[in-house]
C-alpha cells in the first residue's frame, strides 16, 4: 500500500517539463503498481496455503504415531479398526486397601463404540447391579437388584465419561488420530517398565494419558491417567493388559488389572467375547427391575 501511495504522491508534486519525460514517468509508475498487484496476489496465495495446509508433524510426533500404528497392526489391523461393538462375559474381582480380594463376581458387558455401555454385575439374576450409560444422549441409569432404577448422578456421569475417554478402544480407534490432540514420545519406561516405550497424548483440555507399548510384541501393555474422586482428590489410574488371544481376527487382552495410586483395585478375566453383534441403540435404555 505504501508503494502505491508514494508513487501517486510523486505524480502530484513532480515538476517535469518535457512531455516525453512525463509520459515515461507515468508508465514507470504504472509498471510498479502492476508489479505490486502481482506481489499482493502472490502474498494472498501464500497466506491461503499456510492457513489451509495441515501442520507438519515433528519427528517426535511421527515416532509417537508410529507406535500407535504398529500396535493397531499387532491387534489385527483392519479387523481391529472395524470393531463397532462387543459383548463379553467373565469374572471380576475387587481388592480392599489391604490387598485382599473379593469372592468371584460374574459380569456381562455390552459396549457400543464410542459412548454406549451396559454392564451387568453379580452372581444371581435377581440381584444384579446393572449400569447403563449413553453419552450420546447424556443419559445413565443404575439398577441395584430389586430396587427401583435410578438416574445416574452427575458425578457418576462424569466418572463414566472419564472412563470412556481413557478406554483402550477409544484411544486406539479415534483419539490418537484426532488432529486436536498432541502426541509426545517420552522414551522408555523406568525400572520394571524398561522394556516398554511411552507415548503421551494431550487433548485441548490438557487431559493427559500415557500409553506404554511393549517393544517386542508392539501391543499396548498399560495406560496411565489422572482422575478426581468424589472427595476431589487426584488419583493416578493405571490399567494393565495381558493374556492376549486372537478372537475373530482381533488380538484381544483377556486379563485387565486396575491400580489406583499403585495399589491394585480390580482385576477381570474375559471368558468369552464376540465382536460386531449389531447391538441396537434401544439396548442402552433404562433397565427394568427383574420380575
């Protein structure tokens, strides 16, 4: 803009006697203005390219992304990526603060990715604890045995949302490749985790989850993240995966161990699991008490 204004200013105040000199001066200015317009077009095109070209990943991000891609391939590649829902049955144990385990508790779990869950826990049909969550509709219910079904509290909704957000399936199906999230390779683990490689995922809300990858098998060995309990205390949650088996061309962890601040809190063993059963959305509605 300054170039054009400056040239016009010289045209107005210039005192050039000869006609041919005046003509030459005007032509020169027009050429300069024409050059400026071309330059302005070039600058606009460059700005457009900068704005709409995806940001170039750093070498660190490329390394982190490669761990996810190798793990997905190790878990079945396309077969894993095409999982839409799953139904599983197994045994569940909880541990008290002294490390003592509860008796065996049977469970049946129905999950429809990414945000629907129905879990039935208990050894007797009429005494089941059934929890249903449908984050798509922001709904949740809890049925405890013969009691009336109640709505999940806001705190229970937040807890499930946090659980779904940090689940292995949602991390490896969607979150790792979400351009809004950042990936950081932070190197091998410490101590007993020396054979594992660590990648940290951070979302726009500054939520962090660290995924540990087995260097040999390429499979995810565990994940760690922070949660806030009902008293407002921050807790370090660790979930470990083991006993991997091929089910419907999907490599599946049949054992999961949960820890809170380093202390074991739960353990579950999957006995049967089936993928892509076409669970209807109506299945994730308010449960009715048994008759």
